[in-house]
């Protein structure tokens, strides 16, 4: 009780400190770092106006996931930046450094696979996830390892770069298959490698049609010269190119390289879809699903920023979806003009193309956009401190509140995209109409479908599992089958006997309630007495600590095991809990379920969900028991072989195993190898002799 009161007192002090700090927040853009009671950073966010954004966490109502975040906050700090772009980059770096619990994190290896042409005298093509500043050429990213390796496999057949890791002394089979130039036996000019690298780059950038035409020409020449095997190889390469490149779903006329993003949120989860469009053709996609705790669009932009932070292969154009809340607001405001497509350029792009800041926010279809709209778009990206662009302080506050209502405190998607464009130095669009809008819509729809499928599969699995448990209960005459506890014993000819218990609740394993037992009183391979001991120990504790009792106990075995368990429960402990036995067939598979005092077999269809549930229970308890037995057996083997040697105690045994790594290496060691451990030559000889004698 005292500890609880102290926690409440500390929480009140922390909240009082937060209130004082909130009053001092500046009207500037920047990043904020939320901390828990231990001082650990649990969330990093960015804001156009720090004062408004950070205050919003501690005022008003929030949904469940945001409440979980706010409940853990005990302190915060902030870093003021000069612009949205700086805040975007800083947020990305802080997330990568601190890995906050409540932030969106790229956890699937954090990086995607790339194809790499190494920067060596004799370069080779390889798949890598590490992007280094080694002057190599990187192509990608690919959505998964399979796509990268399939592309490499095709390129290996088309271009004769070396395949070996270490240069051999003579040519290998690849040389005879015309898939290697043989630099191990002859000199290859740098110009040759440069040409191959250029062709690979052209192919991976979408110029496969030219490559295919060249292969067709070579195939014709080989056929005319009667080199039919070579002609067949070239034909197979052409077929592989067609198969790979015809996976497209969308074709655009301008043949640009694009990454198209879409996202969907539901039940505290976010799904992000990336469509990879190369030379105007959609060739692949990538999907990520993860829980999120902040505002949807802000966390989505955090994902995009992390995605490009280590990505050396940025496309010509990035398409981002609009904020769902802002889209609803736009559709409700019939008087507000909607641009066909808002273009966002980096400052560098504006300098090189001659496009001014005002032109950069006008639409592709209407370059003579309303000057007021241009000013509003520029203001959306303006620094929080530059209030002159949006009127006086009162007007700024009002507009910020309106923005918060529309987008949950988010930055305007156009402003966030403009910051991304300035950072990456590429064109970033938030399309409003037309084909590009359809593309982001397609990505968003795919994300929504994937998220719906995830929840439907979970619901279906839960419904099916719950129904299986219910049907199994009815089959054995129970009104309810909420909790099942299953036992299995494991030993080898009586050595290192152990037992294990697993728990299934509503048809699903509850692994936190699994228990392991070392058998204390049984000598030799006596499965019945082992079952009696473990049942006695388990349910004495259930009675003593008033733990939840199971609706059914399942023992791995037949009549003898059922009888032993029932005898202990009823005659020693006074518990009347149904006990079933699972019997296996000759192939060690679940055969039948024996029930009650009469050991009557319960009839279950082999293809039913309830029989499948029994199989899962039996397989799981057997796996758990066997794993525990192997652990104990391994420990006893080490203990018996080392501890039986005079002069070897617990500390020296651990020291020997840590230094040598295994008994085999200790056995093979020389007397001199023991000296760094302060073990004398005499004891070292005894250890070696004892281990070698036991082996023989």
C-alpha cells in the first residue's frame, strides 16, 4: 500500500512539472521526446508548432492507443528546428537512435535488399542489405529477398561478371557456360566491366526492351551460325525477361520511376503499401503492418522518412496519399477549389529548372492558380515562428486549431511532402485527381484490404478455435471447456526424468502458464509414479494458492496414467476434475481420447476441428517436455564428466566450458592450453585423461 501511495505521489509531482514546462513551450517547429518514469524515451514526434502539438497530449480526450502512450509519460524535452525539413530529418535520426516503444519502427531488417555491383578490379554482382559508402553501384530496393535473388539469377545468366568470392587459379564452369569472363586466367579491360555495369544499370532502370532486342539479335546470329545451344540460352533469357517484366499492373505514358504509397488504419494498426513503378510499369509491391500510437498521418510520414533514410536508390518521383481527415474536409467544403495535382519540388530542383517558389505549388493542369491558394500553400510550409505570412498571432492560433480539428494535429500533407522533397531532392506529389490519384488510391485500397484480411483471419481463427474447444467439451459431456491442462513425462531408461504441463485457454496456448517439473521421488522408468508425483505437486499448489482450476486434465497416455492421476486428485486432494488420456498409434500420432473411470474412447471425426485441437495439445506438451528433458540431460552429461574429476568444482567447470566452448575441445586440448586458466599441469593431465578415458 505504501508503494502504491508513493507511486501516486511521484506521478503527481511529474504532472506538476509537465504543467510548468507546457507553459514555456515555444511557438516554433521542432521535435519532442516523451519519457517514462525511468527517463527512457518512449515516443518521438515532430510539430510545426511545438506549443500546440505537445499541449494536445495533456488536454482533451484521446482514443485508447493514445491514452496508453499518455499514461506512461512522466516528462518531455524538445529540440527547436529551423524548418519542417529539419524536424523531419531530426525525428528520423532520433527514432533510429532511441528506438522508442511507441514509434513506428522498420523492424523487418530495417533495410531492404539491394543489388550491388562491387567496386573492385574485377567486380561481381551480389545481393546485400547493407548500403555502404564504398563507391559500389546499388540498385533497388527490392520488396523482398526472393525478388532480389530472382533478378540476380537472371542477370548472372545474361552478364559474365565473376561469381566466385575468392579468385581461383583456373577457370570454372561459369567460364565454359559464357557466364564469366575468366579474369583468373586472362586480363579483362576496365572498359569491358564499365560497359557491363552500364547495361545492368540500364536493365534495372527499366530499359529491358533494348536489352531484349540485343538478345534477339544475338540469338538470330547464333542460329544462323548453327550455334543452337547458345541460341537456346539466349532464347531462355528473353523468356525470363518477359516473365519478370510482364508482372506489371499499371502502365503510365511518361515511363518514370515512381514509388507510390498508400496506408490504412484500423483498431490501432497501420498497414502501408508501396507500389514500385519502374519506367512507367508497376513491377512489385511491399507491405508492412504494425501497431501505431501517434496520429495516423504523422506516423505514416515517420515510416516514409525512415524508409528513405538509408535508401540510396531514390526514384524520380514519390506519390503520397492525402490525409483521410483532410480529404473528408475538402469534400465537405464545396466552395474550396481542389487542385488536379499539387506538385512539390525541392529547393535544388527549383534552382536547376528555374521554377519559382510560387510556381512550385501550382497545379500541373493550371499554372495560373489563384494567388491566394499559392500563398496558403506557402504558409503551410512556413516556419512556425514566421507568423507574418499568415496574419497576426490570433489568426495563427485559430488556423492551428482548425488544422488540429481536421487532421488530428498533423501537418498538412502538402507541407510534409514538401519537406520530404527538399530533403530527398526529388519531386514529391500529393495527387488530387487523375491517374496518379488512382495509383495512390490503389495502394491505399490494397492496404485496407490487407488490414481487413488480417483482422478477419484473426477473428476466424479465434472463432474456429473457440468452437473447437466448445465442441470438444460437449463430446466429453462438459458444459464448459475454458481451461485445459495437459501433462507429459520424459526420460531415457529412467535417467533425468522430467515432466511438463501446458495450458490451453479457449483452445489457445497460454505459454506464460506452462510449468516444468524435475521428478524428485521416482527412481527408474516408472511412468505411473511419475504422473502421480507431478499431479500431486501441481494441484497441491492450486489448492494452497487458490489458483484457477482447469475444466479438464489431459495426460499423455492410456488407462494407467488416467488411473494414477485420478487416484491422486480424488483420494489425496479431494478434487473431482475430469481426466482424459491421449493415446498414440504406432506412428506416434494422436489416435484416440480415453475418458472417465470406464476408459471409454470418445468418438471424434479425424477431420474435425476438435480432433485437430487434441493433436495440437498433444504435440505441444510433448515438444515442451522433450525440450526440457534435453536441457537437463545436456547439463547432467557435462556435470557427470567434469564434476567427477577431483579438483574440478562448480567454478572451474564453468571456467573451462567458457574458455574452451565444449567438452570435445577440452578433450583435444594440450596441457599448455590450461595454463591461462591458472590450472596446473598435473590437474590438466588428469582432466584430459579422464575425458579421453570416458570417451573410449
